[in-house]
C-alpha cells in the first residue's frame, strides 16, 4: 500500500506481504516510487515480446475500469487492424467514490507507463495518450521526463486532462475529448477499437489494467494466477469507505468481503461497485467474496472497485437520493432516457426520502426505471437504475418509515462522497 496524494485526506492500508501483496503499490507506505526505485524493484520492462497478447489471455486479466472485459480481446482486435493505431491509458476516475486510479498514478506512475508502452508495442500503436483528471499531470510529467532521460519509452505520451464529469471517462467520450470535442459518449457502432481517435483503431485501457499488464509481461500468466480465483485471477485495487476512514487497498480477488469491512464498523448496508453499483444488506456479506461470480446472483458486481459500508446511524434512503440527484445532473443530455427519465427518477426518490408519501410515488419510480433501461448511447441510465432498484429493495423498511413521517437516522451528515458543485453549463464537458 501507499498513502494517498497529499491533497486527499484518505489513507491507504498496509499491504499483505504474506499473500503476495502489494503487487502494484510501493512496498513502503507513503513513499511514491520514482524511476530509480521502480527499476530497482521490477527491472526494465521486457520489450520485444511477440507473445504478450497470448500471455495476457492465459493470465485471465480483465479490465479494472469497471466492465471486467477480457483484456486480450481488445488487444487482439486492435493488433489485427491495419494502418495507424492509437492507445490511451484511461486514468479519468470519474466515479466520485473511487480513489484507486488517482492513488496508483501518484504512487506508481512508472508501472502504468510501462504497461502503456508494452501494450502499444503489442498492438503496433505509434501514438499514445494518458487521460486523467486535473491534479495528477505534474507528477506524470516528472515521471515521463525521467523516462525520456534514459530512453525508456518507444512512443511519446501525450497527457490530456479530462473535464470533471461523471461520464468523461467513458471510452467514446474520452476519444471525443482527445479529438478536441466535448467529453460526451457516442452511439455505437462503431466501437473505438474499430474507429476511434481520428478514425484510427484505438485501444483504451484503465491505468490499473495497464499496471497489471506490465507485471504479467515480466512474470508471466502463472505468477498472475497465483492470486485470485480460477475464473477471476489476480488482485485489484479497491476504495473502501467506512465510518472510520477511507482506504485504498490492494486485495486478492475472491477474498471474503468481511475481511475488508470489519464487524466493528457497525454498518447497516454495503454499496458494491460505486454509483452504478448495488446496495447489499449487511447480513449478506459474511457469505460473499470479492468477485463477480459471487456477486452476480445478488445483482451486484465489483465494478469500479468501490466498497462503501453505510454506518448504522445514517439514512440509506437519503444517501441514495443525493447520489441519484447527482447522476441525473451528470447526464450528457443527448438521449431521452437520461434527459427526461433520470430527473424524474431523482425527483421521485427525493420524495421517498422526504416525510410522507403515497404508494403511487414508488409505483411511478419503478415504472420509469423500467422505461430507461437498455436505451441510450452509454450505460449511464442502466447503471443508475441498478443503483435505484437496489435502494428500493435494501432500504424498503426505511421507505416505510418515511411514508409514516419518520427517519431512523441520528446522524444527517452526508456519508457518500460527491463533488462540491453540480454541473451548471455545457462548458463543463470541455
């Protein structure tokens, strides 16, 4: 583990060396690895490896940005394309509750940059980009300068800052922004792997994914599979919010969720996967593990690696209403499901979180949730509805209390993190 960037109040928990962790983060907490320390720990990246895509396939590595798509498939699609090719390391962590990518770029930038260069070589890309939110550019510029001084990189890397919008990290929105347009999602097809930046096949990978790829290139797929499950191997970075603090932890996939949320935290429910994720009752996590196979029957997924244990003294209904209001405001305004549906859903959930309501409000909310699902240019309405439906299930007793004019919360201070300001103008997408 390593400490979070100076501007963050969060801490990072110590790694479990007995379990082969940390893999991604510095061995000394709080001390970011410069290039010299990085090379002393890992050695130079093994370039000239024609079997890298095959090794990634054998490793079972999936994307760590939220979708968990097999990484080798995207690599292979772009590698097989002809002509100009582009690669993008996506560090635009637009999920407000996630801190992992920001921490990784601060603490171990060279591991990400190794992965970017190795993936670029594997697919034959001659153009590389790093896309991240404001605040991390200075450290990345320093790392790139150190690498340039020793001739480490084959492809120059262009760094672009993303606008502070929830959808700015979606891959088609990212490509639009890198091309000089607004960071709003585009309808598919075509996918960016077929026609992306400037019309070129473009590989977009999350920065944590590229860091894992850099380790697989060095140590091989069998080493990577030494942790995790057979279906979901390896480790992952997760942002864990509890009443006590917020930590970025590197955890083995398949570990019991209870190891990440001690019983002493006295939580009433757990949000898994972030604001496009799902709430789970606290009594379910003793039997669940940190992997999609275990979470799927509960309509949940690892997603963006966010685990938030809602304290017992908060109102889960009020927390959810705050989040959905934010998600509705973050719509790109291009599609009916978001433009019209999400504000109605947010307003109805706010009524449920108020004092006194009739059954029709919930009926309308459930009906609107069904209407927006599976439509639009991106998964924003689907993810929002997933969050809302889990709210209606897990906090059903609280909804009943609010209908009678009561709330169980004794602490009304917001728990889930949201940006200080809601978006106000279309310029926010630029």
